[in-house]
């Protein structure tokens, strides 16, 4: 049974709307017609009751003792016929119904009255309804007191009331059917016209599902539900297209990355294989050549190890959970990194200073604590990489300056891409307070074409091109680490005036940021910076 009902349910939205409107409209009409029928029947019955109340029967003078009894033969000879539908019956003082009545023919239709007045159940002046003797329409009956304790009962048929009610009932059914048919016909037309925009949205969605991803849902119904749906679908489609484009770009970058990684690994692998085969094929090789081959094998193995470590680190960046982050003193971190790099490159002058922001310009000031929230190991690696690049890719005697401070991102100012500025990270929102570490040198700088690609993986520019150069992953790793911290690593290019790498980290106030360095510690830090810079 349930399955049959489910099969009978309309499946389309249009059919459901038409069916629902038809049911509601038909039910409303039938309800109104039913109420009208009840009101009409009540009103007509009240009219009959009024006629009964106003009617005053006249008892004929030749009636033998209203209180006496008459025989059936006498009743047949003396029956009076009233020129109307009224029927008058009598009960004697003992409560027994008399055979004599007024109105109607003998044996004609009339109310089915009980033979005893006590069974009549009518109060004076209050009418009641009794069935007909011939099974036809009911009768409306009223009882009144007569002379000498008798009771007079007056009755009127409800035939006209029933006929009017039946006619009204058939009329109501006809109206209900007409309304249902009209709602089905005109409702289908109205629903079809109303759902036409939704049908257009459906057709466009099917075309998009079939592969036409550049289509948009037409939005020609601004304030309607279809208009809201169209705008929501267009927004969703834009995001899906953006996600697909990003996925395609990411897949393309991954292919290039794998190709570059394979290319970078092929050279040391070829060297390892060649020298290993040489050692196997020439067992009587001289000790000097054998030692040289072994050294080359070791160097290429170390190069492969560094490359694999860099790739592994690059893949793991961004997986550092925020719970591992902790306040990091960028000033102390810079001092430690300068001390470590200065030992390896004693011919470079590396200085440490403070950076403040005034109307978008950086000026040196007194050293002070700058706390940032992040991973100390990754931040140290970023700064060490920047300092190493500044020392490796600049001529001897080049001066390198490290500045630490805070500033606020301004439109077309600090921390935004513009002329002479490049980055592999998305720009930060204007107005964002950031902690800054700058590594600036006064070397020859980079060409604009190289600067735009310097953060790409495996890209080596200018003097870095060569066998002794790195893997080309250092700045890519630093840029990814900066983005993992919610920050940005950018390159500020000044032609013929060196390069300035700037690490921007979102400023997150910590408990230590409000504390000041004690005088002795600050003096020691300043002395350390001055000694390294000298």
C-alpha cells in the first residue's frame, strides 16, 4: 500500500505545486460552501419556526368536545383541510393524541407524532424536528396549550428547506469541481511561467556539469528567490573555478618541481655511478686517483644529502602546529645569527641596527626587544640563509646590515608588491602591524628578471649559476617558512645599490613584549653587535 502511494506522489516540483494549490483552493471553496449550506439551512429552518410561532389554528365549532374522543369513522367524516402545508394535531387533557387533525388529506404525509404527550418532549413555544410518516422530508413541530388542558400541535414540512439545501449542495460541488479544474489549468500555466527562470538555472547547471565550466547562471531576477539562488550559484562557481585553476597550477608546479628535482639529482647520481664504476673496473688504480675518486664520491653524496634534506624540509613546512610556536626575541636571534655567519666570512662587515617606521620610511634607532610568535629554529634558518646569501653572492668588502624593528603595512608601501619589489608570498593586508628583520647589502644587486624568479625552487641567478652554487632551494625554503608563519619574505631591489631582503611577521603581543631589557643586557647586546659589525 505504501509503495502504491509513493508511486502516486508527484515527482516534479511543478506537479507538486499544482497539486498543492488545487487541494488548497478546492478545500477552501468546499469549506466556504459548507459554511454557506449550514447558514442557509439554519436560516430557512428559522423561517419555518417563525411561521409556526405566528400561526394561530382555529378549532371548528362542530368539533364534538375537544376534551372528548372521536372515532375513526367520525374523523374520516369531519376532517378539515387547511389551504396550506400546516398540520394541526390535538392532545386531550389526559395526554392522549386525538385522531382528529386539521390540514392534509386522510392518510397523507405528516409528522410521526407519539400517541402520548409525555413522549412528545416539546416545551411550549420551542419547536422540534420529527420524521415524516412517509419517510420523506422531516417536519418542524411546535406545541401550544389549548382550552381545558388540551395541547395543540402545529407542524410544517421541511421539504422546501431540504430542496434548497440539496440544490445549494450540488451547486457547491459544481463550483468546487470548476475551481479544481481552473486551478489545475491556470495553475499549471502560472507555475510554468514562475518556474521558467529556475528551469533556465537548471539547464545552465546541466551544461556546467557536462563540462562547460566557464558558463554563469543568468541573473535577471534581482530580488526574487531565483535571483538569490543565481547569485549564490555564480559565487560558488567562481570559487570552484578558482579552486580548479589553483589545482591545475599546483599540479603544473608539482610537475616542474619533480622535473627540476630529478634534474638536480641526476648530476650527482651520474657522478657517483661513474666514479663507483671506475673504482670497480680499475682495481689496480693508483692510490692518488683512488683517493681523488673517493673524495668526489663523498662530495656528490653530500650534495645529494643536502638536496634531499632541503626537499624534505620544504615538504614539511607548514606542518608545524601553532601549539609549538613560542615568543622569539628577534633581536637576540639576529645577534646570534650574525655571530655565526661572521666567523665563516670574516671579510664581510656585518652590522646590527634597529628599524622603525615613520610615514612609511625606515630609520635607524636604538636597539630594543622585538618579540614575535613562531618557531625559533625556522626563523633562525631563514635569517642564516639570508645572511649566507648576502655573503656568498657579493664581492669581498661588501657591507651587510641587519635591522630589527616593527612597522605597519601601508598601501603601496612597506610589505606590498610594487616597482623594484618581489616576493613569493601573498601581500599582507594594509594596516597590519608586523615585526621586521631586514638584511641589506651594498653589493651589485640583482637584475629585475632574476629578482622576479629568485624565490622559485631550483632557480639560481647571476653569480650563483655554477657547480659550486647551492641547490636553489634556500630562498624557496625561507619563503615557505615565512608563509607558514603567516608572514612574508620580500626582496627590495635597488639597482647598483645591493639587495634588501625583508622578513615580515605578523605582530602578536606577548607577555615578554611589554618588558624592557635591563641595562646590562642591552649594553652587552649593543657591544656584541658593534664588535661583529666592526
